[in-house]
C-alpha cells in the first residue's frame, strides 16, 4: 500500500477520527483492522465514522453481526434526522448478518442465513460481486462472530481471499474483532494482513474510565502511537479529545 501526503479524493478517503489522528487521508482499497475491548464504545466509533461520511455524500455500508439493524438506524438517525434520504439514494446500506441468529427472517436487502462459511459464501458471493465495488466505506461490527461457527484456519483462508478482492475496490474497509477472543497466531496473522491496525480500549483516569484509541500500526507511513481519549456526545457519537487538553 502506497501512502502519499497529498492524495486526491479519488485515491484516498478522509476517515473521521482515524484521519484526524493520522493527519492524512486513508488510501482507497485499504483494509483497517479494529481490535476492541468488549466494553469500549466500538459501535459508537463505527457510527461516528459512518454518519460523517454520509453527511459528506459518501456511499456507506454497515454490516451487523451482533447489532440489530434497527438499532444501527436509530443510532445514526440521532445524528442524521433525514436518514431516509441516503437510504433511498442507496448511499447507506445496512447489511444484516444478525437476524438469522434470532430465528427470524431478515427484511434487509442484503442478509445471510448463516455465518458457517459453506452456506455463507453461497449467499454473499453475489453481493460481493455486485454491491461491494460501490462503497466508499464499509464496516463490519464484529468479525469474531464467524469463529463461533468456523475454525480459525478455515476462517483465515477465507479472509485472505476476501481481503485480496476488497483491495481492488475503491472503498476503505474497517473489520472489527474482539480482543482476548482468538489465539495469538490468529491475531498475528490478522495484523500481518491488514494495512492498518487500531486499538480501542478502556483506561482508568483517576476514579473514572475513559474510552481511548491508538494507531497501533499503519504500514509504510510514520504515525503517532500514543493513546488518544474519545468523548461520547449527547447523540451517542464520539469526539476526539485534543491531545493538549
């Protein structure tokens, strides 16, 4: 992946919070891995990025594996009251990998009936071919959910192939994984494949807990590695606290 200081909009995307820390846009086709503490505000981070990109007119997809699709819409609508407009314009797609686990049938345009790879690949392959090239940004809230239905080796083989295909597309992908859930070799392979790795955690400050984020690795570019504090707003989104507070 080539990082340039002055990438044109067609070659790079300014990702809220991440680009603010990095002080430059993210090249299109990049695969970013988010490793998050379960109690951290991981969904708020995804929705913060998605909401701002939608406000800028970008095409966004959010894939839910552990979050009900309607909850995603309700949370984004707190920041974007006219949410129906980007959905009608097909600038927002909620991809439902969640509802099948409840025993119900999804009403979303894009959904699957299983995360077991044999069946999942049959259902999702046409979506990857037809829809995936359209997205400027796509986030998957918890890819660790796949490991409840597949072994690590099979999943990593599938992820290798998927990442190879996604790098050829114009969008930036944010693949989110739980910390403390997988084996050490799994995390090592994951970080080796990704173009960037982000940590989202909870740290104690005095008597309080704070949501914090850091850029653990961004390949091929100098970047800050210190932890930065995130503050949750009244709309449930996140704001990056100044480093000089």
